[in-house]
């Protein structure tokens, strides 16, 4: 059932043509604020500012959570629409074209690149979406600002529509409409020009001149300004009765002969995807219609083999009707595996030949040839395609001198030097996503053949990293060998180098040769950085880590990364974060082969960087955790400086994939100390975020590393963490086995501190199995051991655990006493993490005593601390307990909001489904 969102009028939602109730005005404002950025994360603070401005309610975020939850319920009949909480804020995922605002902009953009009746129809459809003022009846500053922006866009579209209709000879039908608009916008020069042109074409030149004089007087009186150059020019041409002001002549009949050059190569036979890139090219072309002082240039850049030339040719053929004077094309051989880049002098001479210049008229000097070339293009509308450019110097002599032509350049370099003198649109072409890559493979091989071996086809797509050239090479191998199968090809790829399997023996289509051409163009220092980056443990790398990995420091490393990015041997997919696709990594490994000393040094430096920064960040998250001693750092390592708790949480969130990969990389290469210590440093963050599968993976690796080292304390740590993961999964037998191993290790090695922590973990296990007596016994053993050691933070944790045991067995006053002892210690230590848990226990004890107001205060304090610490799992549990306290006090609305927020958090995490079911039952019980 189709869903439609309306913002260009009253905010509304229609499902299958029927209006859906999405709540009161403020709730609809939340919906609209998300729809404006559909598909993109809107930070919570930004959302609050949009919806309430400078008058937010007291419990803003709670209120916002409630609105979002109710919106989810209202939109549930449309499964293709979701509202999700992401790290960057809330995201409403839906088809952008289901939102009238985005559909309006899309139609206008398409109309501006189309021609004739198609453009008129598209613009008419766009303007027909408007039902009144945008966000009607909403009076909030942000919406007021957006309303004004959209009204200006509407006026611009209406003026574009008028231009199209004037071009189609509809001046007579437009006269009354333009007269009304001119009165509404008496100082709009573009509108005045349209009315003047319509009057002139309708045989009323004196009225056109009178309107000009009226506007001139208004501008002088109200703004102290004169009409702009375009209106002055129109006035002059009306006075001169310029024939060019007459309606345009009909287009020449189809099949008419032309001497214009048509040098484009044939379009690609198999072209898929690239809708967004084609839209950018269309938009850049549409911008040519605007007055500008410099030639507009579009640079399509990307790694070799990504399909830049295919995109350029596909677009050029699709839009060639817009260039009636012809198309010029040249391969500049900037990154050809063999041979030299094309000489601009030779290219200019070839262009002059194509433009019909007799050899005797062509001057000898390059500057004179280039000047003649520019002169010939000055009054023409032509497309110039410069394929595979090496650098800006090669391209500059080939650019026209006036904005009447369009220039499309492809290159592996970003050609940033062009921006000094020209208005350049840069379009970076990336590898295909898996679905598009699969579509290309099916196009080359046939859908039936791909469908016959779906698993092999999917693996081939993955092995090619979405690179169109690689996919085409594999498809060519299959189509030229009648007995070849996709499955056999995947087996070959597994058993040999991928680059060997993607070899064709021809430089232009050999993936290794294509990548090598880009690598050979690097200077020696940048090439070394390219080789070293393959040692980065994660899917990408940030500048600080790259500074340690290369030993260059952040500033010089960033410069090298930038050079690699401009050559598209790296992508900067987020500010300061760089990555290369798998085939680039495969080539980098080949380039680094034979220099293990360089590789090992780089690997050790980046592992040191990860470990030392993670260790420092963990100290900010949990300052009372028992620290570990790190090995000396390698020369050139510069760990990141993180100074706040929030900064540490943000760093872990950003680096989590790389840190997890670093644990496994360290173990794989024999750096066992780094392996278990990195896992140790990750534990606090991963458990706070409820990433239990990651916890299990890193500590399984850490346990093997610690076993190889013979480190009993490290083994005990990993056994305890793995047991906690099993407890969370409900696998109590496995948890007990791991804790028994940890306890045995601690006792046999005389490690009393490890023994105390293990007893606490056993207490937590027995709490989950329902054996209250065993839980209390282990927790009291932990109290005794921590007391003996003088370990105040551990003692406070153990006292809280004992308090929880008493609550479960009816000793509520004993629980309160133990909590107060624990809080006193934690307050003295400044242990906020410990306090958060103890406040929860204390609140629960008061609730069992029937002292619900006290319980409410405790749970509110607990929730505040968990949110400040970024402990999402415990935040959800605190919300459940707070909801129960509200419910006990009769505030069902507050209880409902707490349960809904807890459910939202649980759904975003890896938690036992039983927790979700229990919370859902509490919510459902409210009715």
C-alpha cells in the first residue's frame, strides 16, 4: 500500500490514498523535521531545536522519545517506512520520492535538464504538488525559515516554468498570469523580463517598455539601484526590435544532415546503476543556463577500472541532442599502463581537423592553435569529452574559452589545479554496491546463468570488490569458455591470487596492470605509505592512527593520505577516515611483498597506537578498574590524547571495527600481549553498548593468546568476561564452566584479586539461576577478599552485590544498609560507575519496602548516571525500574514512557529476547 508524506501544505500522511492520523501538531512537527532529512540521521539536539525552538518542555528528550514511539505505531501499516535510533540521531528511512517536498525538488531538477514538452510536463507536475504554504499552521523558527526557503524555490520553479512556456510560444496565455505575479513581486527583475518579453511577442512593445520604466523607478526609490545587465540588455533589444526576441524557430526535421563532429565512442553495451552520478552530471549541465563568468567544467574521477569512461559515454550519448554543434572526444592516455600521456599540441591539432579547419589555416605554435580552437567554439554549443587525463596541465590547453560549451573530463586524479581558474564540479565514482554489481554480472552473462549458480555469483561479486572492470573480466572469461562455470571460477579465485585470476594479458583490461599504472605514478614516499597502509587492522583508518602506522606523525601522514585520495588509491568516506577496496589492498600486499621488515614495523606501530589509546580511553570510562601494565611503545608511535569521558566513548564508537580487527591481527602475527591487552581495553565499552557477540569474539582470541603466554591472570580475565557473555545469552552451564576455570587459575596462582572478581561473577551467575543462597555466599566471599586486599572500589561493588542478594531474599533493610555503605565508599572514590549500580539496587530495595517516592528518586539518579556514562544497556534497565516506580505511584503515563524508551534501547542492542518480552509485558499490562 503506497505511502505519501505531505509537507507542501498541512503536514499529513496518506496511506493508499487515505489520510493517516499521526497525532497532534507537535508530534507531526517531529515527523516533518525527520522527513526534511529523510534517510539521514538528525541529532537529538537538532531535532529538539527544530520542533520546539527556544521553548522546549522540561523533560524534552523524554517527550521526544514518546513522540517517536507513537509515530512508529502510526506508521506501522507501512513496513517500508522505519524510524530508527542511530549513533548520529534519529533516522526516518523511506523512499525520498514519497515525500512531496523531495519529489518537487526531483521533478524540478529533471525538468531543468530535460527539453521541450517533457520539461514543461515535469515542471507542471512539480508545481501541482503544492497545497498551500509549507508546514501550514506551524509557527516555530526553524519551520518558518524552511518555509521561506521553499517559497523561494517555488517561485524559482514557477519562473523556470514560465521560461519553458515562453520558449514553446505560449506568450499569449502567460500575459495575465505574469501581470498578477509582477504585482505580487514588483522588484523581481527576472519576472519583469518575462512579462516584457511576453508583451513584446504579443505585439505590445510600448507596454513592455512602460513596464521597464516602472520597474526602474521602483528600484531607484526603494533600493537605490538600477536594473541589472540582463534586463538592460532586454530593454535595449526591444528598442532595437531585435529579431532574436521572436519565438524560436521550429527544430529541424529528423534526419537533417550536419557537418558537426560526432567523435563519441560507442556507448557501453552493459550499463547499470549510477543514477545519482547521472543526476549530478545533469545538474551541472542545467547550471550552464545561469549567467556565469567562467567556463563550467565537470571532472569525473575515481580509481582505474571503476567505470568513469563508461559513465561519461553513457551520459554523453543520452544528452547529445543538447549539443547541436557536435561532440569532441579524446583519450589523453594519462594513466595508460604502457605508453606516454597524450601531448596537448597533438590533441588540439586533431580537434581543429575535426572542426573542419583546412591544414593551411592551422598556425604552427601551440598557443595560436589553442586560440583558434577557442575561437571556433566561442559561438557553438558543443560537448568536449577529455578522457583519462593525467593532470591539470594536460587539460588546460584543451578547454574552450566561453561558457557555451560543456566540458566533461575523466581522470584518476582530482585535478584540483583546475579550480583556480574554472568553476569545477567534481564527481567521484565509487565501486558498485553488491546489488548493482550483481545486476552488471547478470547483464553480461544473462540472468538465467547467474540464477543457476546464485551462491557462486554472489561470491564473485564480493571477490571483485564492486569494481566494474574486474566483473567484466570475469564475465569475459566465462563467455569465451563454453565449459566454464561460475563455481569453478570462484574456486580458482580462492586458490590463487585474485589479481592473477583477473589478468587478461592486455594492459587496458588487466586489473593488476590498471592498478599498477596508478601506483607507478606516485612519488617514493607516497608509494611507501600506500604499501604500509595494508597493515591497518580495520576497514578504514583515521589520521592519528595513520601517523603512528607510518611513523610520520599526523600532519605528514595526512598529507600522504590526501595525495593517495586525489589519485583515488584511497577513499575518504568520512572526514579524516580513509579506506581502500579489497582489490587495492590485494595490490598493496603484492607491492609490499619482499619487505617484511617494513611491514612488521608498521604493523607493530599501529597495534601500539591502538593499545595505548584504548588503554587511556578505558581509564576515562572506568577509572577504578584495576589497570594493566603495557609493553614499551615502538619509536614513532603517537597515541591520541583523549581527555573526557564523552570523548573516550566517541573514540571507541568510531574505532570499534578497527580495534576488534586489531585483536585478531595481533594474535595472527604473534603479538599475543597486544591481543589480550587490546581485548581487555575494549571490554568496558563493548559491554556498555551491549555488543556481546563482539565481546565473545575478542576474548576467545585473547584467551588463546594468554594461554600461549602462560599468563594466568590474563586467562582468568578472559574466562570471566566470556562467562558474563554466556550469562547474558542464558547459557548458564557454559558460564559456570568458565568461572570454575577462572577460579581454579586464581587459586592455584595465588592471585587474590582475580579470585575476588571471580567470586563476584559467580554471585551474578547464581543470581540468574535463582540460587539466592549461593549468590550471597560468593558475594560475601568477595567482600572478605576485597577487604583483605584493601581494595575499596571492589569492596563497594561486592557490598552492592550483597545488597542485591538481600533484596531478593526479603532482607530489604539489610540491603539498604549495605547500599549506604557502598555509596559512601563510591562517593569517596568518585566512582560514578559503581554509584549508578548501587543507586539502582537501593531504589529497588525501597520499592520492595513500599517507599515508592524514595525509590523514584534513586532510580532517577541511577538513570542520570547511566546516561552520562553512555551505558545503554543499564540505561534501559534503569528505565524499566523507574517505570515500575512511576506505576506504583499511579503515574501510568510516565511509566509508559519509560517502558517505551527501554524497549527502543533494547531493540538497538544484542540482548536476550526475554528482556524485551518482559518489558513488552509491562507495557502491555498498562493497557
